[in-house]
C-alpha cells in the first residue's frame, strides 16, 4: 500500500505516530489499568482515606489532652488521624464554599505535598485567608516531617503545654507557687549562674525577666527538654534542667507578683504573658527549622519593647542584660564544666581582680617611659636587661628612651623613638592583676590606639607638663583630646590623669593646677567622664618620681599633701562587671605562628569564657575549629574569662581562614555579620560635614575597614535623643544622628543593646576621628551591582 | 583619540568616526555610546556555510558591521568595550537583525551615529581628542597589612592590584615574626608594582601611607631593586614621591591628590581638579550650608534662579539608559553653562567621582545663599 503513496510530501510524523487506531482498543492499553481498578487499588491523596480509622480514638485524645490551647494554633499534622474529613469539621455552607475555593487555590500552588485535611484546617484557622494560610503551609513544608521524630515532637508539645500552663498558673494564688519553688530547689542549684535572677524580692523588671527566660529557653535548640513534673522520667541531666529552671523562674516571679501590691507589676506580667504565648506559638514551626536563634532575638526585642511601655530605659537595659545570660545556658558544654568554670572564676575573683589598663596621651608625653619605669620599679624588668637597654640607647644617642625600650621592642620603634603598635604586658599589684596596654601617641597610629583602647577597662592619660608641650598636645590637632574622647567612646569609664615630666617645670604647683583644671574641665564637660572617676597625679617617668614609692622630692612634698602614688591610684580603680555568663565572643586582634603545631590567635575575650577543647565557630566565614590551648601571658590555663587577654591555639582550621577581625564565637549562638548596619553616631568636632556617600574608615575592635555612610536617617538631639530632623542633608560638628553605614565586606558585630562593649565603633576620615557610634541594628543587604563599568 | 570624520547636521543628528589610541579612549567611548545609537566597525564573525550537499562549514570572516546598540559592557581592568545589538545593514555574511557583539579595538576606527548629539557628548569628543600630553601616575597607597597599587589617568583610577596580608603584631620577645610578615608584605607589593608599572607612560610614582610605612617600603624597594638588578626602578628613582595619607584604603587617594606638595606635579591631571572641587563643596557645606546643594531637584531649583556657580556631575548619570533622564541632566548642564556657571563632569572611576556618585551624582556650589526648602525630602532620596 505504501508504494502508492507520494513519499516526498509525506508527513513522517503522522505516518509514525498516527497509526494507533482509536477503535478496537481497550482502555487498558492506554492507561495500563482500567479506571475501576485504579479507583480500587491506587491511592489518591486527594481522596480522604482515613488511615487511622481502625485505631481507637481515645488513645490520641489521651496523649494530647493538655495542649488543646496550644494545638488549636498549631496545625494538627502531628495527630494520627491525619485524614479526617472536612465534613467532620461542621461548617456552614458558606464557609464550606469558601474553604473549597481556598483549597483549590492552595493546591494550585502547593500541589499534593500536604494532605487535604491539614490544608483545610489551616485555612480555617486563618479565617479563609488564602495568603496567610499558604504562608503557614509553606513554613510547614520546609520543616522536617514531624512523623519521623515522634519522640521529639511529643516533648516539644509537652514543653509548650508546660509553658502555657505556667502562663495560667501565674494567675493562681501564690502559695502553690511557693511550694513549687521549693520543690524545684535542687534543679535551680544546677543553674548556678542564673540563680540570682530567680530569687524573690526583685524589681518589676525581674518579674518580666522570668517570663522571658521561659520564652528563651523554649526557643533554644536543645531538642527534648522533658518536663520534670509531667514525664517524671529523667532523660539526662541537662535536658532535665532547663525546663525545670523555666518553671522555677516563672513561679518565683509569679510569687513575686503575688506578693507585691503594685498593680502595675501585675499588668506588666500579664501582658507579657500573653505576648509570650503568642511568641511561643509563632516560634514552634521555626524551631523545627533550626533557625530559632534568630527568633530568640526578635522575641526578646519585642518583649522588651513591650515592657518599654511600663518601665524606663534603665530597666529595659537591665532586663536585656539579665536576659542574655539565658542564651548562654544551652551551651555545647556540659553543665559540670560550666560549674567548674564559674567556681574557678569566683576563686580567681576572690584572689586578685583583673584590670585592663590602657595608657594614652599625646605623642612624646612619655607614656612608654612612664610605664617602662613603673614596670622596672615593680621588678618586672630585671636589672640586667635594663642595664643593657641603657647602654644600647646611649649608643645611639637616645639615652632618655631607655625605659621606653621596655615596651617598644621593634627595631623601628627604638630607632625612631616612637611607639607604633600597642605593647602588652602584665603586672601584679597587691590587689590586682593588670594587663597593661601601651598605646602609641602619634596621630598616624590612632588605629592601633583604638585597638588598644577598645580592649581596655580603664585608662591612664599621660600629660606632658613641660611648658608649650602640654599646650600643643591639648590644642586642636593634638592627641590629648582625641585620645580621651576615643577612650570614653570606647567604653573606658575611669581615668587617671598622670601629669608627667613635672621635673621639667620644677614641680611647680601652679603649673600642675592649671593643667589639672583645664584637663578636668575637658574630661567632664566634653568627654563625659564622671567627676568621681577622674583622678590626677603629678609624676615623672624619667626619674621615676611618685610611681610606686611616695615622693621624696622636697618641692613636690611641699604642696602635694595627699601623697598617693601612681600605683596606689591604679589599685583604687574598680574593675567593671564582666559578661561572663554571655555566649563566648573573641575578636581576633592578631594571628601568628606559635611555637608548637597549629597557629595562634590573640585577642581579648569579649564575653563568656573559653576552655581548651572547646569547639568554636569562626565568623563571618562560618568555619568551625577547635581550641587546643588557652594561654594567658604565656602560661597555659584551664579557662579564660571575659576581659582576659588570651592567646589561643587553634586546630582544625587553616591559618588563612582566620584574620584580624574574625570573631570566634560559641557555635550555639553565633555572632551576626552584616555588610550594612544602622547605627547611632555622635559626631565630633569636624572640619567638613558628613553627607551621605561620605567615605570613612570604620574602626571596630582590632579591625579597620573602609565604609561609606549610605544614608542619614535622622538627626537627634545631643542630650535628649529626640529626633530633630528626618533625613538631614548633612551632619555638622557636634551633632548626633542615626545613619546607615555600608561596609565593603561582611563584618561581625554585636548590637550595643546586647553586648555593650562589643557594640561600639569609631569612624575616622582623613586622619581625624569624626564620630563614635553604637550599633543599633544589622541590616543585611546584598550589595547591588552598580550601574555599569565600575570595578 | 583621533577624530577622522564628523558629520553632524543642524538638528544634531549625524555621525562621527573615531580612532581610539589608548585605553583611556575606551572609557570615553563607553561614555559616548548609549543604547539606541548605531555603531559601525570592523569585526570578526563566524559564518556558517551550507553547501549544496547539506554539509556545514564554519569559518571566521572579518567584515564590517553596523549594529544598533542594545547593551554596552566596559571592562575596567582590560579597558575593553563590548557593544552588542542587532545588525542594521545587511551584507553577504550577516542577515538583517542578526545579533552581534562588537569588540572595539585600539587603533581600529569606528563610526558612531546618534539621532541626537547633545552638548555633553560633543564636549566629551573634544576632551577625548585633545592631544595634550597628560601625566599618568602610579600610586601605591598602603598601611601595614593592606596596599592598593593604582594607575591614575586623567579620567580613570584603576586599581591594578590589592595586596592584603596578615602581619603578626609585635609581642614580647617575638618581634621577628612581625618583621618577617612586613617583608613578605613588601615583596608582594613590589611584585604587583613591577607587573603593572610602565615607566614610559607613568610620569610619577606616589607612595603614600600613614606613619613610617612609606619610608620603610621605599627603602626596601630600592634595596630590592639593587639586589634584583632591576634597572627600570633604579633609573626612575627620581619619579618616586613619598606622600602622607591617613590610611591605606582606596579613598585616601583623594587626600593624596589634594596634597599641595604634589599638586604641582599633577597640575594637569583631571583627578586633582575634581578632588579640589569636591573639597570646596564640603568646605562650603560647613561654612555656608545654604550655598552648597546636592541632589538633582535642589540643583535644578538653584539653576532656575541662576544661582549655580559650579556644577559637579558624575558622568555615570549621562550613561543613563533612560533617555528622558539623560536629557534632564544635559539640560541642567546646558543651562548652567548658559548662565555663566562652571561645569565639571566627574569621572565615576575616580575616587572623588565615586564619592560624588554616592552623593546623588549632582552637587553645586551656589553664587548666593538660597534657603533650603523642606518639602521634597522623601521623593528623591530613595535611590540606594
């Protein structure tokens, strides 16, 4: 037959594929099975096959009976009778119609990935609002299937129950609460660091803290915190502990509110309770996603803002501070080691206090010499070395620099007679262990000075009393002012003003008084130091007068009646409270090859503590590493706490992955990194105003990075902090503003509200410090590509 | 750049034929060409031939094509301009409407025709074809641990190399690591420098840094040059100038160029002039904020009042894809010029131009103070 066709014009496709005859074939040929067979044997999701139909209903109800309140908000995908019919939900006709139309839409978007019953229940929850229910469904899809981990799920729901129960219990009478506290006494001992929080008779803010604690606890990763009371079985010590503590704190706070008469407290606690409940519910799906850490913060923030309605700023701050420790509790470390660490700190604390002291001042004020001589007098430098320095410095005609050589060790520094980088040593006094940071005074090395000052708690401001020298140092362009401002902005609270080189002015009282008056005025009025935190002392670094021993100089004794020496002044300084209970943070200020294997990083522990063997995360790269050794001042130690200057030996990571500015942190609560931040800045005395697009150098801890001020959001009143003007065109000197700053690459920072010390930065431009700032928010933004052509 | 032919009629439409001669000219061309123009140039095209038997052969053919520009792409590092679009003149190899990408090459002429040549574009041709010799300069901006090796030409600042190493700090009894790290750092800079410097073009080499790094580096550089017997560096020793800068980041190149001690050497670089103008603007903003305006709206309003003394515009704005927007800026420039004001068009590749670009791209110093009005805050600020 084909012979008769015209082959050339033939459509081959037709020829090949059209030969199937519609007739004379059965349905099976096309579909493999007949529709009736299909209906019988293949399972169709859309049909509501009730798998659990054969199971007894009671069993399910038993298990879930306590979480009715919670579960109504959570999709019931965890219950076993998944495929219950829509019809069973008893809807009106109108609702039914709406539900069906929503379902159809949802199916279009989501496909068959979720059973219909789940969808419908969510749609009903969301009041037939398609968008919100799809959102919820999608978050649910992302979450791992709960069925695979039935045990965890149960525990979670129990905690939820427990939490909501506490919420309810708060409104109950206080006597039961008291007994509950008593019954939970042992477990509260376990959480030693936070124990002070839960003691009764705290202020209103503490009440709130109690709730938030529960909240935080609940959101944090530890997977199966079984409630002690409910389950009765001990899972393991650690999991056991956290809910116990929750309960503990909640109850004690409820006790609190019960005891106190003030109504306001009551209302605060109640509102927060409700807030807490909702946040619990919101957090639930996220928790499964493993991104709970983000929610913690936002929850904290929400809650705190909530409280802000009732409390003043200080309480907010204190409560934020107080809340933070709780994030530290789910550390990867075992409870026992933590206990050890805390007791160890207490031991050491009782022994000698640690103080980080930075020495600042104008170039050639005699900082290094003063400190060098002090170290010599304290016996930290042996006579032999000192003699060597004297000889050598004499050889190059700089005999007056002999003491400075104790701290200035590089060839370059000795040759030029200028400190260039921060020198770090340690010495002990009767009551204190002091880490001494000798900062450079030259204006080109202010970046190094910032590194030093950001690691310090207190400062010695060295002033050159020589006629003319003090004036140049103190005038505009001198570093005395800039250093003092920098130190204050970087969180140094107490300052000793050492009026140095008094021998050059014959120990004149008059000179001393003019200097102290001028400096005192500047420090209190402009720099913002408290009057009580400033102390003055006349001395001479070169001849070593009035450093460790009371002076024997007759001209000085004549009028200097208090006779306090420099070392006594240092003894009088108070060390700040260290954030030991917060998650571990360390900003790397140096990376170098150590003696053994691996490599070392140096820096000050910003918060928390660190032990050899700890696993840490290096941010912003997100690489994990192990800590092999912890050294303080070349001595290996078991644990180092916030405030310590440590050298860590790292292993499990390449040296090139760690650089200055990397942040080592606790893997369970990693530091945040961003390329764009929103910050509050205080503008100093500047020559050119700051506009948007202004290029600056961003100094944070040990890092300096180029940055651009992207937006001027609002100008604030300098003292009250009110918004004066939105979107100002430029910022002039001595103003205060909220701005957005964009960095060239992501950097790890902490919010000022969370870590006071780690939330400060400085902006410099053209060799001048132009502003000090506090990180308010991390705005994560991908850098968009510019219009064209730019590199 | 050489202008070989120019045919622009009264209505400002027409074509010019140009021969780019140096990398810088590519930048000018990049600023001239805009979407919708037609450009004619010789190029290599793969042509597919199908023989009678149906076998296909591909060969490369050099042919002249005219395309209507659809996209422009400039590579700053190689100074190469790629222009792609559809063919508008059919020839034996290429069909009408076929896409092609022209790679504009040095010393090969091209013809650019526009429907409308505006004043900014014409000015650009004039400056590009100005035969006056200009100084190219090399700048090494550094601080401990970071260095930028830049080539500064009249209208471009090209970062040739960025060196970043970790230098261990000084610590008690272990200063040698610091010195070693420092030397490694210097070695890297020297390598980068040798690779990119061409002393035939470069008239001056700036070494800028805070503190003593520059002196140390210069000593080290010359010592190494002697050691390695690098004649080019030793012979050109007089071209090296040490300058102070506040940091080692790229934007401190701005202060280096503004440094009066070297301004003499660079009098003819456009870069220095731009820096000066921008500094003036900031100084004015400090002393008399009502005489320093930025943002297109503000500048236009000032221009209406004939108040503009100096207008600074980033050339980025003239590369706008949007014709209306481009016209708006051209109109502003024209009217300022008409009123006797001065106009400076900043190159967006320079540091100062980059900063101006961040500052909305337009800024003006006014003749007399004009009080600021507050009404128009929200509309035009949402650009970034």
